[in-house]
């Protein structure tokens, strides 16, 4: 996989501006059995290691979901506040 494919559609980290990439859990336990989170995928910042939830590709690829989750977090705070006007009454 090329570097471009690893961060396809991902915005820079909202915390440090670092590069985000898709990661995949391929850990095995001491007996060589796949670990609990084996096959799970998530997005993580290469600098500060901020990350999304882990998701498991069962029927569909999860990268679009992960990208959506990551990019929503990456949206500027001011945009989010504007979408949810606070009412104190
Ligand atoms: Zn970061």
C-alpha cells in the first residue's frame, strides 16, 4: 500500500496537525492465536497518536466510516458550535 492510500481522504490531526493514517490490528497472543482486536481498523495520528474507535470490517469496508469519524473530529470547533446553538431558558 502506498503512503497516499494509507491516508486517503483523511484530514490532518485536529490536535497537532500531524498526518493521520489507517491502521490495522494484526496482533497475536502468546499462543499465536489472533488477539481480541485482531482485524480491527482505526485511524491514528502519526505524531500524537490521537485515534478513532476501532472498527471491524465484517460485511463492508470500514475505511469510509473511519474517515468520516476522523474528519468530523477534525472539523474546527467553531463550525460545531455554530451547528448547535445553545439555548439557556
Ligand atoms: Zn496529532
